[in-house]
């Protein structure tokens, strides 16, 4: 049976990267009659400092972002992670399964901790174990995420394999990472070597789902590029990270291939391409942001949806956690 799980951190406002790498695919899965579980991973967000009031606000905004992108809380389970304690509990078990050496190789920790690793939180280091728990406490079979999370998915797979081996069981499914589509890694508009992130200090580096038409156009106009015209074929984007990024974004937003986009724009300069990209981005994103604004007028309703989603998530996760405790050898007597 197919069960999709994916999460997004309430660590800031949603970006175009989150939309193309994750959100855009969430509603599609649900339309194929598959069981879909979507989580606002607030426990992950606090691996770096979050102001409490801002975190609460970001959680509700993210819930609105999910719904505005087409996630239907009646057909999908939509909830925030901290309301289902199985995530944190299973993460502890996995802290005792995963090896320091495995986590030492995680590039996201290196990127986020930066030079001052001694001062990073222990939670930031253990982040992938919590992510493995998110996935495995539902026995999820599919995890649609952006390309930046591929290494963490592989770690979740390694944890499942080691747990099964250590205890001589065939309990946790071993999920192969599948990362589909163009623009599953959207890059920063200021630096083609860095991924677009909601937590990037530079607002110019990203397009926020809540940016208005002027802001979107202005950011695309100012996006870093080289001075050459666009090539006629995808091979011509080799070594041109910034140009490739803008073409990838166009292709993903238009549901076209890169080759199709270049068949249309090859030979043209950014003076022509950037306005076309801006128009497309505005057309795709502004309906989502106005729907978010509308939904956020009723915070009580959003909180109700998250609570109800948490009840439904708990009903799946709790029995799997109880079985895990049993396998590990914990006495359960109440
Ligand atoms: P943060 O900077 O706080 O880590 P983020 O923008 O990376 O925020 P996450 O909540 O960590 O967002 O990730 C949510 C989902 O969005 C994941 O599936 C992730 O792979 C995807 N994602 C994040 N950034 C990008 C990107 N630049 N391109 C494609 N997908 C992305
Ligand atoms: Mg991230």
C-alpha cells in the first residue's frame, strides 16, 4: 500500500524552492487516491533558534500554504509534528541506532552549523534521526522532497536496515529515495552555488510565496546571471549555474522540459527571458498567496485542522511506536 509522508519546517516563509521541490507535488499525490500525510515539522525548526511568537505564526502560515497549494485536509492528514509525540519518541530510539560517523557526513549539518560547529545545537546534529522517525513511524513508502534532502533519505534507509538487522526483524520498510522532476533543487538568485532557503538572511536570494507581483519581478530582474544569450539545447547550460537555474525554474513552473523552454528562448538574452519568467512566476504564485491571506483570517479554523490532523496521525503512528518499543525490549504495562 502506498503511503506518502513529507514535511516542511516552519522556519520562515515558504519559498519558490519549497513550492517546486515539495508543495507542488503534494496535491498531485493526493489526487491519485494515495494516502498522504503532510507534517509541519516544528520540532525540526527549533534545531536553530526560533522566536516563539514568530514560530507560532510561521506554523499557521505554513498550514495555510499547504492548503492554498491544494492539500485538502479532508483527503490528506495535515498536522504539526509536536502534537504527535511518537516522532520525538522514535527519534530517541534512532539516536541509539544511528552512528556518529553517519551523521558526521551530513552536508546539511555542515552548511547550517557553518564555521562555529562547537556552538551548533545537538538537535541540529541529530536532525536526520528525527527525520527518519517522521518517515518510519508511519511506515511511509514514498517521501517527496527536494534534492537537498536526498542524503537524509539515504540515512533513514540505513537506520531502517540497521534496526531490522540489530533486532532480527523485518519491521521498518526500506525506502528508496526517488527525487523526480526538474528544479527539485532551486538555487539562490544571488549565488548559483547555493540552494534557495527560507532561512537565508538575504531576502533577495529567494522568491517567497507571499511576495507581491512587484517584488517577484524585481527579484528576477536583479537575479545574478552571465551576459550570454540562452543556448538552444540543455547541454549549453553546462557550467552556467545561474542561467540553468532560471531555465529550470521556468520549466518547472510551466510544466515543460528544459529542452522545450530552450526551443522557445534559445538565442535570446536575459533581457527578454527574465520578464517572461517573472510573468509566469507571478501568474502561478499570486493565486496561492491570496488564498493564504484569506485562510489566515481564521486562525481558529487552522488550529482546529491541525489538531484534527494530529489525531488522525497519532492513530497511525502510536501502534507502530508501541511495536517498536516491544521489539526493543521495553516493558509496556499500562
Ligand atoms: P531551511 O532554510 O530552514 O532549511 P528550507 O527552505 O530548506 O528551509 P525545509 O523546510 O528545510 O525548507 O524543506 C522543506 C522541503 O522543501 C523539503 O522537501 C526540501 O527538500 C524542499 N526544498 C527546500 N529548499 C529547496 C530548494 N532550494 N529547491 C527544491 N526543494 C527545496
Ligand atoms: Mg532545509
